[in-house]
C-alpha cells in the first residue's frame, strides 16, 4: 500500500521537478493515516520524518516506510535519513542533532542552494516556501530587499539573483555563515549584499535610527518563529501575540508602494483585526503552498501593503 502511494506520487512529480530544475521536493506527506510519515527527496538522498504518536508505536510502520522508499527509488539504506519530528518550540527545531557538517547543493528552479540532512532537524531549506522564493526571484530587479529571520538566506539569494541589493538578519552565526556560503555558491558579489548577526527585534529597534533604512525597502520577507525564548533575547516572542507590534515595526522600513511578505508556521494562526484595519492585507496562503505538499496548513502567508491613506509615519 505505502509503496504504491510513494510510487504514484513520485511519478506525478518527476516530470514537474525535471522541467523546473527542482531537486528537493516532498514525495509523501502523511497521505495514508496508518503511515504518519513525511518523505522528502534531496537529489539521491531521502529524509523521512516520523510523525507517529505514542499510540501508533505498537504498529511501528517505519520499517515498511523505509523498505518502500528503498524499492521505489532503487536506493540503499545509507541514503535514507530518519528523524522524529515532534512539536517544537522556538529555536528547538534548530538545535544540533549531529556534527557531520556535510553540506551539498541541490537546485531549486535552477538555483543551487546548500542543504545539510543530518546535523539539524531541518535541512537548511524550507521546501514549503519554494513558490514565494520564486515569486521574489522574478520580481526583484533593481530592488532593495530586507530578509528578517533569514535562516540560511535562500530567500535573499533569490532576491539577489533577481537583481536586488539584499540585507539579511538573523541572530545565529552558523546560519549567517551558511547564508554567505549560499551567496558564494551563486557567485553573488558581497559588496551588494549585507548580513547582520543580531536578534531581529533588537536590530529593528536600532535600525529605526538609520535614515537609509526608514521607508527604503521595496520588498521585505518576514518569517518569524512561532515562539522563541532564546538566551540572547531580552523577552520571549510569540508570533500570534506579538504580530501587531512586529508588523508595525517592520512596516517602518517599507516604501509607500512596497510589499511585505509576512509568513509563519502556526497552524491555527489568526491575523490581527487591528492589522487588517491598518493595512491592505491579502491572504496568499493557498497560492504559496507548493504542489508537492499535501498539508495545506504548513504555513500562513500574507501580502501586506500600505493603504493609500496611510504611510509609515502613522505606524
């Protein structure tokens, strides 16, 4: 049963992935309740996320999942990485699992990006943001682009390749170095692109004093964690609770005709009614979910623009 489903899914995606030069995509997304797994393909490697609960442990269908993956892709077990993906808070998803430090490049819409399949729960590339990255790639010519909570900088790379000058902010030194490696891989000149190793909230408080930042960005990408209480932060952060003040602060950096992409992964996230009244907001979640994702609640994504009657001055 599971082998047939994986085979069927992959057959649908094969032509699409080759046509669009996409080497990392989701093959199986908990399609069958008895098999609560996620299977992602990265070139000739495969990551299985075990989403089973304690109630499922006696069934233990993981060996069947691994065997099906081996047969469908004619691969060996050393090419399959298994991770148990439980509900994480804040930066827990970024904690190290291993120290192999083995990165390799996959292509996304022809663009090479580095991934690491073993050392972290996540791989360095959020596959669910592929459509938004492509949208930014196509619409960044001659723009000034700001990426907050930039992670490994894949969105910034797309903006830069599209012709933007980019500014990327994250408090993780490791991920910023990874982002710089992604830029080097794509032969992007460092003089046009800037990296800031700081807590985003503190960075924005400082940047409001910089005249060349206020009302100066054409596009901003904001993808904060659902929750964070890192030691380097003064207070904890909750994306739903803090969304109004967060978006208000970010909008100070946006040009009057600019666009903010505000995304997060809280499944039951409710957009603030105060934000809806203050800005023109379009829910683009449905358009931003990739074709290879069965889970349509993997993230929420919004386009935020100024109303004609307001500007950053009344944020």
